[in-house]
C-alpha cells in the first residue's frame, strides 16, 4: 500500500503507525493532481477529506461518478481499482491496516465493491487530532492508541448501526453545480453565507440548489458551511496567534459567543482548549528557567 500511495499521491507530509487494536498506518497528503488511474488496492483504505478541491472518482467498470469534498469520509474496499480526478490541490489523510490478517472482520465482510462516501464528523475530528498528536515532538503511544481505537469504534458504529448514505452520486451538471457552490463557500468563508445567497451565486433557485447539494454530498448546504467554518477556524487556531475573537470574525461568525458554542458542539472542546492541545508540545514552550 505505501508504494502505491506514493506513486499516486507523492510523499506524505506525515506518516505514522497508530498502535490501536488493530494497528493501522495514518498518512497525511497534500497533492496536486489531474486524473490518475489506480490499480486494485491490496487492502481497504479509509480516506478522510480535510481540505482543498472536491475529488471525483470512478471505481472499476461503474458508469456513475462518486464525489468527495472536505469534511467527508470514504471507505475504499480492497480490490477496488478505477480513476481518480482532482483538478487542483487536495488535502486529506488515509488510514490502512498493516497486513490483510489485521483487517477487522467488520471491514472485510462488507459487501460493497465500490467506495462508500459519507458524513462522519467524529471520524474527521479524531483523524485530525491524531495528526496533531503525532506531529508533537514527544507524542505518547498510549494517547495515540486511545484516539486510534476511538476512530475505529466510531467507523464501525457508522458502518453497522446507521448505514452510510449511498455513495455520492449525481449527473455532470449536479456535480458542477455543487463544485461551484463549494468554491464560492470557501472563497467567502469570512462573509455572511446563507443558502439563498449561495444559490444565487451559482444561478439556481434555493429549492433546486438545496436538493441537489444534499443529493450529491449527503449534507445540507447549511451543515456544509458550518463544517467549512469550523475547519478553517481549526487551521487558524493551529497556525496563527490571532485571538479567538479575531478568528470568529475571520471565519464568518456573527460573534465570538456564537463561534465558541458552535466550535464546542462540533469538536467537543472550546477553541482555547483546542489551541492548547495542539501547541502544548511545540519546542521552546515551557522550557524557560
């Protein structure tokens, strides 16, 4: 699997063995692609889409096209081959098991033979926290194991208890409409964004836009906008020294209180706690004498 991923996506920004039960490898990629074909995968692969452009894919001889966008999760079964299209920069993480014998039965026994893309904010958040923790100079294996097991448990829950939405499908016109809407959302993330304003920006009525967006992505436009704001705020909390109030304004919230409430509801922690958890091990901090 590692050699195949590097041939398709280049060298990962991060690669680490997560000592969960079973253990798996987590890698983070930032790739610039056009269209690539991939051979049958030697094992199942989990793709967590965290940023950049939408990705469209066609598996095997399927006539339909699947679509992934930031904030979504895709489980790709073993043996899947096909075509991957990304016209621009994409960011995401992949997780795969070390050997075929280590693949849990609740993954290997699934009947799907094509990728399944669905909404799971918990899996996305846990994958991001794993990446943050792995990047720390002195990460703790015990903590990584807890996060890794939680990610596997949540994935199993989503796959077995509440069957994910059908793979994201749509006509060429529907996919293009959603692509334009996503571009508009990310370009204007710091501005007021209502469903009506986004629909107007892509030139269709509100009802048609809302129905098409949900059909293609599995999420409502309002839900997607909220996730995009929270994801951008996480980047700013990790990468800048902006205050929480400045970040709430930069990602389009009406006020700091609303931002903090939404952030905690989505991530389980406050913005300040999230910032501390992501920077507490940065070299130089806490080393003064």
